[in-house]
């Protein structure tokens, strides 16, 4: 149980208010100011309680909102149906938003998050985030403003849903609000999102998003140069509003003006709030290590609670003693919630913790396709767009051009620019558009032009897309299919950035499906499955398309058309495809490795060695049951892996075999731990058919 906390800012508030002189004002505008003050008080006392809970080992998060309590005015200017993506200093905003919705106890909810209680209403104790589905507060970690691209995408989705008549979770006149700090405003993620918003504004594309920068002048210990945020963002292509958020008489009218402007104009705006950071960055932060005592205490005069108290007293709404009564009453109210919060049970066991990440076995009806891999993907995308009015296809060059390799050719003309469109050349913005439109009810299918480029924006998948179900306990989802052209063996246009065989950074992201089709019929079936998984389970799917196989027609001999679509099988998640029934050896492979291994199998068959080829198809989750079944039938397994030896797919396959009790012969051949060079040199570091054949022969005859 927490006791009386002695924080300098706490004591300063009491001394300052005691020294105020009562004023017999007329009490105009009293109700709104008193409500905002109540939200500010709640946020402050939660911060104080979080410090002591942390010191006692009962609280696990103490990045507070002290000094930022003026953001309650932004919440008051918005509607509870306006989606809000909040950073970690938005306590007063969250509490004020709760005032507009019945049945929510924001003080308890926040404390349940701080104490990691299993019945915390948004993340279920998995992380301390501001979120509540009933309040349209979407949970964000927002440590580096990584939620800003999503905010842009959500604003686009809200507006586009209205345009095409798609039912959406929010009204068509909604405003999307996102809050972030001045230090985060320098991050490339934030700058990319702001640039994308300006890009839309320049073209007069509707985008109702309000960027709220809460500028306290310091990021942990690094100072933001005075005037820097205004220099960069005032008059830089966005409507710019500025207010002193330590003073409600300043921030209330400006916040209202900014929200009204975005709502009326359906255009982006930047609201710059001058704030102050009190009690350091977090509970573990030793502020005296980088700020002098005089600097720290000088900020006390800018305490929003002190300034609101002064405003209330000057207007005659409260006497100094009444202010202090409210202050202490809120402290007592928070302490009652603390007693409740610490008594709640915590998450128990890995199964309960991981429940929102579950990947169900999903199958989908198969619609036959014909032709090459590129043609099969094109036909499947067309079927998805035709059958799902919320499906969107977008990325660099996917519209009029039809993609660098022609994979999306004709879809822009058939389905129109509202559903098939080009984007800015920025992978973070492309994925952010997917993240946001997914929340607005769409099924986004973004394209990343090359595998090497996804690493520029990987946190949009790792930190934002994959975590949404986890941090919201599956209350919010961002279903999507991220199409990525990748792998090696591309002829005529190579080098590292166009031939990349590294997918290690994708493979370990919890809850993400990774598909790697090798041929047209599988690609189509797997796309349908991904669409079903996304819509049914809210799944984030990564669809890796082997560039070198896009236009491949032949398998064994020129003109045999052996690699064109030839079947009508479905492709359930986590199920492999088997070629042949050889009893001497199982070759486990995927993508480019499949036709390579089939050619090897044919040559070995001529020597009397019977080989079956198992195409994984799914990289995550791996088809472990199929791998084990066929491995045990032959007793010999060769993993032919075109990714790198270190961090490659073969590591996961071999581990799955060993964990599954396989005790037969096991070997792997891979590409080298090397970037892929230009020209013929690429073949010196990539897995080759000769290497596969030699290893297979050695295993059987050696």
C-alpha cells in the first residue's frame, strides 16, 4: 500500500496555492474549466502514485504526464468518436476523453496498466498503453512517433470510406488526432508521415488528421533548440496552430480552432503545444545528472496545475482552500483505485499472454488461375478486389504502370484510383497507410517494391502492425497483406538492393504470417488464404514473391511450360506442398529452391535415387507436421535454403525437426553469409543446383 508521497512538485503546488489571494469573480465559463482541472488533477496524482508503486515493486511503468496536463483541452475539443493515437504523456487527455463516455473509470484503467493487471481493459496487462475501444483511443507504444504514419493512413481511410460508401468504425466527418513529443518529431518516421500529409494537402486530397506536438523542450536529456519545432513546421505546407498548453486560457480556444479547422476542411494541421516536463523523463531518470537544480525548479512556475489553479482563483470559481480540497480529494480517490489495482491478478502463463497472437489454421476457396507466377498473382489480386469492396492495392508504381514487373497491370484501370493507387516513395508511409486504412475497415494490400527496401521501415511491421492485437488484447486489429518482391537469381538487373535473400528480421516477429509461393497456382491459393486470415483473424501477412520466378514458364526444358499454373489445390496456413513420393530422401525447400530441387530430383531419379520435394510454402508458421511426416518416411532430409546460412530459414526447419523427435539423417545447404553482388558473381554466393545435387547424392550414396 502506498503512503504519503513527497514530490517537490507536489509540495510546490500546495505552497503556491496557499499563497494565492481569493477573488470574487463572476464564475463565467466555470464548468468547463473545473472539468479540465479535474482531469489534470487525476493525471498528476496517478504520476505520483506510479512513482511510489515502482519503488515498492508493485508498479512497472512510470513515464508520467506531469507538465503536459494541458492536453486535456485537446480532448475536450474533440469528440469521443474521433480516433486518437496517444503518446505516453497523454494522461490528462485520456481522462478527459473518458468524461465523454459512460461506464469508463480512467483512473483505475490507467493504474491497472501501471500494475500490469490481467483485467486491464485494453492490453490485458501486456503493456502500459493509453487505449480504450469505447473511447476510440487506439493503443500505441509511440516511443519514436512510430504511430504517425498510421495516423495518416487512418485519416485517409476515414475519408476514403466515405467516398466509396464503405461502412467504417468512425463517422465520415471524424478527425484523427495523434500526439507526440518534440524529440520524436525529429525521427524519420515522424518526418515521413508529416511529409506524406503535406503531399496529400498539396494535391488537395482529403486527409483529416491533427498532429499534436507537445513540446517540452527536452528528450530524456537532450535539449530541443528553442524555436526549432516552429521553424520546421510553421508555414511548411500544413495549417499551423500554436498555444501555451501550460495555460488553459491559451490552449482551450486554440485547440478548439484547430480541431474545427481540420473537421471543416478535411485537411491536415499541426498543433504545436508548448509544455513543460516535470518530475524527469521517468521514474528511473536521474534528472540532476543533466539539469541543474535551478533549471529544474525554474520550471515549477510553468506547472499546468498551478496555472489552472491561479486561473480558477482569479475568476472566482474556487478559493485557494477549495483548490487544495479538490487536490487532496483527488489524491484520496487515486489511492482508493491503487488499492484496487494492486489486488488484481496478473497474467498467468505463456498461453494466456500469447492468446492475442494466435494464428488459426485458415483455408480459403480456390479460384483457378492460369499462366506464370506474375499472372497468377495478378488474377488473384483481381479476384480479391472484386470480392471484397474494402480491399485496397497500393505502393510505388502499382497504379498506372502496373508494377515494375507488370504484376498489377490492368488493376488500376479496372478498379479505379480510389482502390488501386500509387504512393509516395517512402516505405514507412506505405506501411503506415496500410496500418491506418486497416483500422478504418479496409483490407490493405501494400506493395514493397523490393525486399531490401522493407528494412527501411521494418518497425512499421514489427513495432506497429504485429503488436496491435497484442497491445489491445485483440480488440483492435490491422489486417493486411504486405506484398514484397524478393529473393535472388534475378537476371539482368541485380545487385544487393534488387536481389536480397535475407528474411531473418521478418521471421521472428510474433503473430505474422509469412508466405513464400513458388508457382502461380500456389501463389493464388495462398493470397486467398491470406485475405481470409486477414479478414477473419485480423492477421498481418507478409507475402514474399520470388522475382526470378515471376515470368518463368519452363521447368526442365525450354518450351515445356512446366512451371505454369497446373492445379487447383487450396493452401491452408501451415501446410506444405509435396512433389513426388520418393523413399530415399526428402528435400525441404521453398521459393526458387522448389524448381531447382525438382530438377535435381529428376537427375537423381535417372541414377536410381528416389527423391520427394517438400515446398514449405509457409515460412511462418512452418508446416512442421508435414515436415516431420515426410522426414520420418524417408529417414533422410536435406534442407535446400536460398537464404543465408546464419539466420536463414533452414535454422528453423532443422530446429523443428529436432524438437519434433526426428532422429534420421539431416543436412542443409544454403547461400553464403554475404550480400548478393552484381552480375555473374552472384552465383558464387547463392545456393546452386549443383550444391543441392552433390549434397543429396552424398546423403544417399555416401
